[in-house]
C-alpha cells in the first residue's frame, strides 16, 4: 500500500483537516506537535491556534528543568490528558526556568481542539488520547540558526548539547516520528515566508 504523497497546504487548510479529526478525549481533539528543538513547533502551533480556536499548551511549561522531555511524561498524563478525558479542565503548573522550580497553576478548558506542542508531546503510552500527531521537521543547520536567534539562547547554549542528547534518547525509545500521522517540513527561514506548508501524510491519516 503506497504512502500518500506530500501536499502543499496553507496553515488554514491544514487546520480545516485537523478540525475534521474525531475527538478522543471527551469532546476534545488533542493535537500534538513534536520535533527537535528549533524545528518550528511553537510557530506552527501559533499558526494553527487561531483558525482552530484552540488554546496551546507548551511542553516548556511542563518540563521539570533540564532533565528534559522524558521527565515530563507524568505531568503530561496527570495534569493534561487525564482531566481532559474526564471532560474537565486541564490544570498544570508552569515551570519557572529562572527559579528552577514549578510555579503557579494554570488552567486549560476542554475546548473542541487543544494544541500541545514541544519535544515529548507525543507519547506512545498516551496514543489513544491524540486526534492527530504532527512531526515538525527541519534540517539540523536550520534548527541551529533558529536556536541561536532565540531570546533565551544565552541560558540555553550551555545545555544545548545535553538537551539534544535527551531528545535523541526519547525519540529512539518512543519511535516518535514513526508514530506521527503527518510531517510538516519547515526549513529555514520557515513557511512563515511562504504561502504553503509541505505536508507528508502517513498511512494512518
């Protein structure tokens, strides 16, 4: 059975396709955007949020510091997935990267669509929760350019190598890209300079 060939879609067209996915957490369609640092996950979540009328939960707020993506799995399951599955608001704590500790609580209502973005947002143990899983892809050189342009690069740079290793470990263990339903190609400077996203669909789509 052949894979579906890639297609060029605008963010609004992609949002329309995602809106058709069946909800799997009560009334909520949980859409996860995963990929390596600098791939453009946060940007894409912002592009999709308005047409979908969706709140965005950032994994950066759930990570317990530089221990990274794998360590946030319990927080994701307990604070976000479980309450949304019950039709309740997600209630999660923001990690304060200056104080290096969890800070105030936040709430996300069980909207028709909730976007979850960040490394580790797609978990094999939570597969039944996702209406769609998106892998955001960019060449390594392009990701490095984006990371160096981040306002927090000075704080991030000493941890960049370690963080990349933790991403590698998680993606090997989880086989994340293989489990995603579609891939969005996001080379530098990014689709924000172009009219369309390059989308590759998996057989599950």
